[in-house]
């Protein structure tokens, strides 16, 4: 083999390994437990864990770009809402009329984004929202998480104010492909 060919092969392998390192791989799996009766609120498209089903967990989220792709979901941050306990950042509940979000564990960054604002874009519109909570990708199917599965690693879980600001029709609230960046 010509040395230039060998060089090309090594070069390509290096690129593959570098790309690999940037990807976010699962950290483990948990087995679903059935919610005790009266627990797990299925309003607003929340899922409940299925007994015996395996759920993938993540400690990372996909790498950030200027327009990071994510999936927008709907959450209530008020007391008695489907968000479970108070927000992780300040141990308080938040008014759903204010644009607030929870981010998947990797993006939540151990609280590093708490009270920072992010810009969410979709539908040719954008809205600035404050990070107040974690959408836990590492745990789930327990009382603390209202017996809901662990969060996928690419979620921006938003109050209704965010959905309104993006001009999404109420019938379509619940799931939307978006991009976001630090504001
Ligand atoms: C469902 O979402 C709506 C809009 O944010 C909210 O008013 C309602 O309280 C939520 N329901 C629950 C159970 O969280
Ligand atoms: C949330 O804010 C709106 C508008 O400012 C207000 O009308 C509403 O009473 C507040 N809700 C709660 C639960 O504080
Ligand atoms: C985020 O936006 C809110 C509302 O506009 C503002 O009160 C807050 O200071 C902002 N946070 C940061 C870290 O700039």
C-alpha cells in the first residue's frame, strides 16, 4: 500500500473516533414500576411507566451548536401540576403564564443553566424562556418523578406561555421539533 493511502485511512479513522466521542451514549437502563393508584398524572400527554418495561437513561445530552435541535414538550410548573415537585433550581413552583423550561440532564448541566435564559425557535418565531428545572434523564418511574419514565436526552419541557409565544394552536400543544440556544 502506498503511504499516502495508509495516511488517508488513519486520517478517516481519526475523524470517525472524534465524531463518536461527541455523541451522547446511554448511561444505563431502569425497569419500569407501576404507579400506585392515584399517582402518575396522564394529563398533558405525560407517560406513565409500564411495569417491567426497560427505559434508557442518559447523563449527557447532544452537543450544543448555535441552533441545537430539541423536542419541545408541555409541562406545568405550578403546585399540583404534572411537573411533580417544585422546580429543581430554586425549590419553588412557577406560574405557567411565564415562559419557563426544564432541560434534559445533560443540558441542565448540574444546575449550571439555572435562571439563565434560552432562546427557543420554531414556526419562524422565537421566545426567550428561563431555565428553572431539570428534566431528569438519569432517573424516573418513582414517586419523585410522578412515576413517569426518565426524560429523553434532547428535551426542552416548557410552560404553556412558551407554546403560546410560539403561536402553536392549542390542539397541537405537547410535542414539537425546535432549536434553542443560550440567550
Ligand atoms: C396541563 O397543562 C395546562 C396548560 O399548561 C395546565 O393549565 C394544567 O394545569 C396542566 N395539567 C396538569 C395536571 O398539570
Ligand atoms: C399567574 O400569572 C397570571 C398573570 O400574571 C395571573 O393572572 C395568575 O393569577 C397567576 N397564577 C398563579 C397561580 O399565581
Ligand atoms: C432572564 O429573563 C428574566 C425575564 O426577562 C429576567 O428577569 C432575568 O434576569 C434573566 N436572567 C438572566 C440570567 O439574565
